[in-house]
């Protein structure tokens, strides 16, 4: 049973019939009913009156510790939460699914649209510079529009984009973002495949320089989209993801939306 249908079946079983939606969703989204926001957990997570918790899919806002030991508060996290409070707390929202509809924590992964005016919450947060685009291989709907909102806010240096903490990094200083979500921009020195994975090397020494890695599952996604990863060689691109330490700083790429070509 498809995941959205499974969720609807469960809702009916427990006697919670999903309310109808008062706004029209963009093409590419599947309707997920409506609900009233009774709590804003952080800048990208809310709780509805019926108990459902919703992760605003497609964006990542500055994080709060939320009880996690030794977890630092990211800059502007409190301000971003307050902004989301002002946008939708005690307001009705329509849910739209553009891929996988829940995560491992049981949270719904949805685009939210404020009722009755239809304000796209993710787009508004990005336009205000209060979040970054954060897509997944199984959740890529509206990515083009998400990036348009983010890019406009970044160029205007609104919100988080006025802070060094969220600045786009170069391959040379990517190591400062270990274990963090980051955007890194530079020229691909070499694109090569080995042992079922592709490597976009941003320096001459693959053992120490920043690298973007596309493993076999990711390569299948690129191939399905008709993208030859070898064509990235020599091009200036911006990649985004969690920076790990693996023969120098590394970001794993699982889908094409993690890569943006930078116009020169």
C-alpha cells in the first residue's frame, strides 16, 4: 500500500478523519488534509491539534537543542522559531506530500500552506532568509522553487545569510564545517568513478582535499535523470549536505538537487 494511503487508512482506523483542504496545492503535491498548528517545536517542525507532528520538508532551519545533550544552539534558532510562530501558530494549514510522507521518527514530511490565504510556508521561510534548502532523494518536489526563494534571500543577505556561520564555504575551508550542514562552492578538478562510486574532487590530493561522493544508489538517480557525472569536471558548482571526514572533508551526494551549477 502506498505510504500516503497507508497513513489515511490508519487515520480512519483510529477515528481521525482528515479534514478537507481549503487551498489548492501546486502541481506535483498530493493532498494530505488540513490541521491546526498548536505548537511550533522549532524553525522547521510543528505539532497539529490532532497530535500529528510535521517536519517542513524541503528546508532546514537553524536548530535548537531540544533536550539533546551537548547539542549547540545554532545562530538565529530562537528568532527563526519565533518567526514561524508568528506565521502559523493557532492557524490552519493544508498539507501537501511530494515524496516520502513520514520519517523514521514518525513525523509527517509535508509542504505546508496557510489557510485560507494559501501562503506556502517553506517558500516564505526561505524568502526571509530563515532556512536553507534541504532536499532528499525521495523528497524532491518543488525543488526549483525552493532554490529560487533561497537564492534571492542569499543575494539580499537576509536573515541567516548575513551571518558568517551560514556562509558558503570554499573547498579549502570546508574542513571547518565537519559534522555540519553546509554549502560549498568551487571548481571540480577531476570527476572519476571507482568501485561503483563517483568522486568529484575539488583539489589535486584526493586523500586530503574536499570531495563530493556519489555512491551507487545516487548514481542510479543521476542516470535516471540523464545526468553524466563526468560532465561536472572543470565546472564550478555548489554542493550542499552534511560534511563528514573521509579522506579529508566530504559530502555524500544522493540526488542531483544537491548540486547547483554556478554561472561565471
